[in-house]
């Protein structure tokens, strides 16, 4: 009877996932669903998307610089002591932004009954020569918006890769836990049988102690794996932007897919699709626009302006004044400041070009490295699969020998341990393959 139980445990397949303490099945989280959830709810992805929105609002604000500027200036004052009117008007002529006639022969010298006075001025200023520089600013902020979009793409790609990596780690830990659970059930049955035969004095005590030791090791390993699995699930929940205590189960990944063989094509795709490369090229444009904007400061600022003024209790000033004209400001001597600032912008542009070339080189190195890792993972997976098949066949042979009393218990235990290790190695190799494949897709700029 005990031989039948032993064979039954040896031939059982991998058990189903344990159910949560509540009794109901945990919701299954597929890899595709996890990726979609992360791209929608991940906090860093949301911040990157908000950064794009901020850059678009900033761009819209810069565009308004092309249009006229409307301003209103209002003064309201009370005389606190009698004043000489001639001095008052002379002071106003230097303070107010419009010309004020000072020659008022018929005006008395002193205001004896001061009253509240008010002065309202409205301005409309339309930039003219600044339109070129404003256009450069708009173009530069468009580039900055595009940079924010590339940073969003980079964050999305990193999030997808992190989700896949954690998902595969959970699968690997879960598979190892299932293998340990199976070993524990097998060892407990063996311990029960060995205890019975030890009482019947048909087995050595050392064999029973060996089974107990292996059982204790397996139970300790189970505790460690459960703790690791709980931590990994919390990390994945956090990456998905949801409650870290959310319970879920994962689906096994399929066998390895066809291997990527076109390295040259992968490099070409990476040069076109990698956010780092595209951002580096946009940085060059940004530096060029920044230099052109600094160069445009040599152009005089010319504005067309309209102004209207209304005075209250400021006789003999007219109540309504209106002006139209052009205003030019030009800093004719800056002690070489613009020249040095322009030289600094030129050097910044050269640095940006160097950084762009360095980024392209690093991307090529990354693609080559990930391609080699994927090749190696494929070979390791193939070897692990062959080893698993061989060890499983060996366990079957040892079981048959044990049933015929031509093999010892320790040989069966050793074969079962080897199979557990082979199963674990295969799951590690499979998870490693999928992680390397995800890393290779990220290296080529794929958004999956």
C-alpha cells in the first residue's frame, strides 16, 4: 500500500494554486491586463503625462506674446497740504508717461482748497520687431513639448518593462513554491511510512531522521518563498497604482517564442524609436533655438502704441488725452555682454551635439548587449528543458526499481530532489528568457 502511495505522489503533476484563506478564488491578473493598468494608473506615468500638459499650456501662453498688450494705470490722490501748481505740473511732466504742457500763465500759484484728483491711462502696445524673437520662442517651446512627450514615452516603456519583470519574478517564485509544496507532501507521506516501519523495526532510524531533516528544510524554504511572493505582489500592485494589499493570481507564461535574429534591423529600429535618441536630437534643436533667440537680442525693440488718458481735478490739464506712435528701445552698448552670452550658447549647442552622439552610441551598445543576453537565455532554456526531461526519466526508473525492491529509499529521495531542482531551474530559465525578451523589446524602442 505504501508503495502505491509513493508512486502516486511521484507521478502527480503540478498542483493548482492554493486558494486564499477566505475560500474564494483570487482574481487572475493577466500580463496584458497588468500592462494596461500600469499605463493607465501608474503615478509616475501620470506625472509624465501631466508634464506634457504643462508644456502645452506653456506653449499656448508663449503664443499670446504675438498679440497686443493692454494695460490700465489709475492714480487717485488727495492733497495733504497746499501746493504750488507750477511745481505740481512740473513734477507730473516727469512722472506721467505722456507729455504734459507746463506753461500755464493764467493758473494761480497756490491751490487753497485741495480736492481728490484722479488720473487714468490706458495703453495698447503691439510688438513689431520682436515678432521674430517671439516666433523663435514659440518654436523652442514646441521642441520642449516634444521632449516632454518623448520623456512620457520613455516612462511608459520603463513601466511596461518593470511590470513584465515583476510579473515573471512572481511566476518564478510561485512555481518554486508549488514545487516545494509538492516536495513537502511527498516528504510528509514518506515520514509517515518511515515512522510506521521504524516501529516495525524494518527500517533504520537514520533513514527516518533523514526524511525529517529534508521535510524541515522544505518547510523553511516554503516560508521564505511565501514571504518573497508577498513582497513581489505588493511591489507589482504599487507599480499598477492600486492598493498594495490587493489579492491576485497570475497566469503561466507560454513557452519561448521565435528568437530575434535580425540584429541590424534591431539597431535601425532603436535609432528611430528609442525615446533617448529622439530626445537627444530634440535637445539639439532646443539649443539651436536658444542660441538664435540670444542672437535676436541685437535687433532693436520697436512697438506701435496707443494710449488714452483722463484727468479729474487736475486743471488746467485737458480731461481727455489720446496719443498714437512708435517706440523703440535699443541697448547700443552692453560692454560685450551679448557677445559673451552668445558664445556660451554656441558652446552649449556643441555640448548637446556631443551628448546626442554619445546617446546613440550607448543605445547601440544596449541593443547589442540585450540581443546577446536573449540569445544566451534561449540556449539556457533549451539546456534546462533537456535536463528536466532527463531527470524526470531517471526518477521514473528509480521508482520502478524501488517497487521491485532493487533500489534504496535514498536513491528515490535523491532522484525526487533532483527533479525538484530541475523543475526550478527550468522555471528560472523560462522567466529569464521572458525578462530578457522584454528588455530587448525595450532596447529597440517597442511600446508593448
